[in-house]
C-alpha cells in the first residue's frame, strides 16, 4: 500500500489490521481519519506557517557539505500511533493517526500536538527505477531520542541521540515496488539522563516544550557500495591549504582526489587515501570573515578499483586562535582580534517547536541578527540541522556551539554521563567542517555538569582548532568550581553586561549572557501565564533606549576589563520568555532596529580601536610588554608615561585622566581634554606631545588624533590628523609623534583606552558639609534629605526646624569603593551613609561589605542640565544611573530605563543638584 491509495481502501485496511493485532496489547491501532490531513492550529502563527507543504515539507537538500545529485525526500505525511514500547513494530498495519514529518509531535505542524514517550511512524515508499544496481541509504537528520528502524519488517538498527544524524544501508531489505519503513521512537525527555537542552515535560519559565520523535529531514539516496560518508575540512591558512580527511564506508584505503574551486574554476587539487589527511593547495586564499563570508566549493571523488563515488561540498578559509594583543589575551580570527558580538539563539518556533516551518524561516532568524550588526550567534544547548549551519557560513556569523545539557538540578548518573559523552563527540565530529563554528561549549551554568576539567580537555583533544569554553556562566547557578582549564572564562550577568573575572595569560574573558530586557506585546504571546523577563520596559522606545544604554557599556568593558565577547538574551521571545528583538511569532519588531544596529556597530568599532567614547573620561594605558602599568599623563605641560595606580597621589591620577572629545579640527577623529586643566588639550608641537591651551594657528589640527586599529593587533593607535603616518608613541618615558621606526614601535604606538584613573569629572570638597538643592524649575526650594532612612525632597530653608535642616546635610567623604568618587555621611546620624537599594536612595549603616561600599559610592560629574555650582551624582556600580528626584522620592535612575522613575521627561533637570552650603 502506498500513501496515495484511496482513503476508503486505507480505512478498510486499518480496521482489518486492528482486528489482527488487538491481542498483542502493545499498540493501539484505529481507523484512519476520513478528512484530509491538515496541521493543527498553533498557539501563534509565524509568517511561514501557512507556507508549509503537507506533501513536500522542507524540500531543500538537507546536507549541503556532502551533496550527491540523486536523492528522494521522505518528508511528508506518515502514519502515526502512540505505543507502550517500541519492541513490536506494527509491520503491515495501518496506524490510526497521521503526522507531518519532520516536525516534532508536540508541534502544531506535526498534526499531533502532544507528547508521547513511545511512538511509531510508518510510511510506504518506492525506490526510483533509475537507482537500479546501486545501494540505497536511508538517512535521518535527527530523531529524539532512541529510535529503531525497520524496512519491510527487517530491523536495521537502534540509534540513541537526539541531535546527531545517522544512516542505514537498506539495500538488502528492499523489495520490488512498494516498501514499508517503520520508525519506533522512545523519548523520555528529562525523565531520563539524556541530553535534552531546554526541553521539559513540565515546561514553564526558562524551560520549554519538548520536541519528540523525527524532527529533521528523512531521505533516501543511491550510492556505490564504497562511498564517502563525511568530509572533515580544516582550513590551514598558514600553509595556504585545506587539510581534508574524507571518511568512508566499504572502503579499505581507497584513493581519493579533491578539488578546490572558486567561482567554478579549480584552484587546487590533491590526492590521497580515504581516512588520511590530504593537503589541498588554496593559493592566495580569500579568507572568510563576518565582513566577507567567502566560501570555496569542494569536489571529492574516489579513485581506483571500486571508485566512482563523487560528492560536493564547501568550506571557508579562516584561522582561529588566541593571542596577547595590547596586553590582553584575545580570540583571533585570521590573526586579528574580532570582538564576538552575539545573541543567545535558542532555535524554538511556536508552530514547529524545534523545527523551523520552512528553510526561509530558518534563514530569516540569522539574516535579522546579521542585519542588526551582530557577528556571532551562540546556539544555545541545541544542535541545529545542517542547513542552519550552511546559512551561518553563507551569511557570515561566527557560532558558539553549545552541547545540549543533561537535565539540571540533579547529579548525572553513570549511564547519563556515558550518553552525554557519546553525543558530545558525535556533535563535534559531525561539525568539524563548519566554517562558522569558533567555540565549543560543553556545559551551561553547571546544568548536568560533571568532570568539567576533564570534559574540556576531552573536547580539545577531539578538536584542537577551536576554543573550548568549559562552562558558559561558570560564575553562577549550578556550576561546579572552575577547574581553570579550557580557553575561556565566561560570566553571566543579568541585566549586565559585565564580567567578574579578568582574562588570564591562557584564557580570554567573555560575558556569555546578559540583557533579557522584556516587553509585552498582546496578541503575540504564547498563551500561558507566568511571563518572564529580567527587566520589563513599557514600550518600544524605552526598550530600545535601555538596550542601547546597557550594550553601550561593552565599549568600556572591552578596553578596561579585557572583554572579548558578549551574548545578548535573545533574538526572539520563546514561550513565556518575552525578551526578544522579535515576538515569538516573528511578526513584531519589539525594538527600533536602527538604534540597535547603531550601538552594535559602535561596540565593534571600539573593539577594533577605531571608536572611542566621546563625552566620557578615559585614561590611556601603555600596551608595550613590561610597561603595561604606565599611563600617559602630563607633567609640567609635557606628556610622559608614568606608573600610576590606585595608591598614587590624586594629582597623578587626575593628570592621567582626559575627557574624550570630538576632534577639534575633524569631528570624525578625537581630541583629549585634560580633566584637571579644563580647556587644555594634548597637542603635538615640534613632534613632541604637550598639554596646552588653544594658541590658535594649527592648534586645533595639532590637537586632533584619528583612532586607528592598534598597530600591535589590539587597542588603539592615534594618528595625527595633520601629519599622515605619524602616530603618538612613547619612548624613554616621553611621548612623541613618530613614524614607524621598527623595533617596538607598533607596541609603543598602541594604547589601551581604559576606564579613567580619576572617575569623577567634577570636584567636591572631602570633609566638608554640603546640602543638595533641587534645580528643576518650580521645585528649586526643595532639598535632598532623609526621613525614616529614605531619601526624598522637601521644602527646607533657614526657618525650618533643626532636624529637617540636619536631615538635609551630609558630610562629603572619599568614596568607600573608590577614593576618586564620593560617599555622603549623615551629619545627624554619624556612621550612616546614603546608599541605593532596590534603586531607592536611603541611609544605612556601613556593614563593610563590598556591595554596601559600592552602593554608597557616587562619582561627581558635570551637571547633566548645566549651571554654575551644579553637579550630577552617578552610581559607581550602576554606570549611567544618577540621583534623580521623582514624585518627592529620590532614586538612582537612568533616562528611559525600565522603572517609573526612569521617565525621560525632565530627567536632566531632575538629576542635576546644586552643591549648596550646608543647611545644618
């Protein structure tokens, strides 16, 4: 029987089959439904839901890196039934339901839309006559989790693993005409110790709907008995070649020839044997990068006796590594530091769950991330199908590939560990040839973690060409103690961004998750309760502004903290999680995408050294090895480099701090204004660099420097705007404008633009008593005061009671967390200080914890709203948050943030305070 026989005949067979098998007790078989198959209605429809074909879904060739011209998709309508086990296949029986393969059975597109622990699929197929004389392979992209496959009643094998591909040579089981394939599946999801990623039978919050059964393409292809099964490609940029290993079946050392093509022209050829490394020349290689994702074509054929198999594929030429650049260990792509700016892509769909409805939908998510300015995607504890990686390669997105986690919250069993390591090796082996993958991530936040150091070493032994991140988010959650190996230190910080640990001589530092900003969009949400985000915003503008604000902090973290990569949560909403750039149905853009792209490009520019933070204080640190404790500072007017640190005198730290301004003669470049000599700038005169006031003439041009990528490979080099080829460099502790003289020039002319050594841009007198008056028009008779420990504003004057006046008076102290900022002690409650808690400003006793000291430290900055004698007070641990009065209460607030008191209306005035004489 084929799937095209009349339904009346199918119903008759179904009833007969039910009668014949009723006594078996292992399978429920019922009559087929009379109506034509149709997918169920999903809770949310994507733009592609209605485009899904029920006769030929996902018709694209499923394996772009190992292609043959002849193949036949088995995607489409199969028969289906839940079962008690998968030990008694329903051979020659009609099953009672229909399912659309390859959509997981929990999805609406499958037509089943429920979970089953045990299930059977059944389909009839006919082998094309033109394949006569060749072997036939039955290929599965992925089946979650254990599967058994029968063809015409013959068991071909059992496979375990929900994320890897597998195949059977079905030649001996075939018969003329119609053939029957049955797939039995057991998927216990998180009920057993198997890799499940974020699938949960009791879903909710950050855990999502399970994806059971066949969820990637099923297909047939004819081959010779001796055939190529995989192409392991490793670009060798240093050798100007591709290192290739052709894996095979039915082959004993058979010869193989490989050709590399560019635009249809063969550029390199080499021969060798199956299973051995072959070096294929790629002369004058065109390198792959996110900015230029060039791919070569590849042809590989067997030679000699039994030859004839030929396959095609592709690859990109690129090198990966890590290097000490500008005094900081960085990941490198093609020998250069490229900041890895990515998203936490979880790969879920409201209509197909684990399976995108169409290839266009699959491509869409990656295209949108690339359009937003991202150059990397972290594929979060899921392994996608081969076409997803093809699009990442083609579009130019680096990939951090997570291993799907074992279930969290329990210690993995012995069998769970065995399963995990088997599937981990399969994931790596099957994806060695993916150009875009730059990092392997075995564990996430400690979920199912065990033997992390050994596992990291194991992954490195399987693939030494990529970085290994032993545990993304090893600073939190279920993580075991950091074993200290691998190539990456990875912190998670919500909302963040930030890192708690610095890079080392062997490990780069990344922020593997931050963000999670949420926005409700009624009508485009998964229809369950318990909606979740790490911070809620009221509308698109506020959400965009908040994204721009927090992502802008990456600029400082790159240079000052050695950050080399970041991952924003996340590209789309997923079920209850509502923190995407898009709603879960991909129908609504939740942010202003132009604003997102602008800040993302600013971050990438900062990493290349070409974008500096204007209107901000910064210090310039030497990057020459052995001198990285020195900073550029001015001494008696001449620029020099000196050792400056936290214990240095205030004058030294202020001398080494500058306001970064748009270039005086060219706004696309930069000028550096002295923090403690306002109006004076670094300028070159007779090739030497000085700090001077504007003297006219060529001063503006002499004081303008253009930021270039660091000549040493990291940091920033500053080229004179009016003397091309001359860069600011240090020699013998002096600072000059020089041309490249070789030697240590590139290091000497590369600077790290870091957080300022003196963090306050305005001065307060330590030890003096001060009061802070509101400057907002109509409220300027009010003062900041504490009442019942909480900060608020009240009308207070010389006639007010003593208690009120004392409540509004504070003694200025050096900052508890940083002496270049300030802490404010109550005059009538000595030992109590202004600090923020849950954003509210209040007084509390110092408990000597780091948190308190940071919460009670504020950096004085030039008044946001201007005015003589005015100042704005910025939180040291919440940069961009200032004292702000709102409805009489006082908070730390940021303009356009997620809280009511972040309202941008009158923000500048509300966050500006007059530094007044003490009331008490």
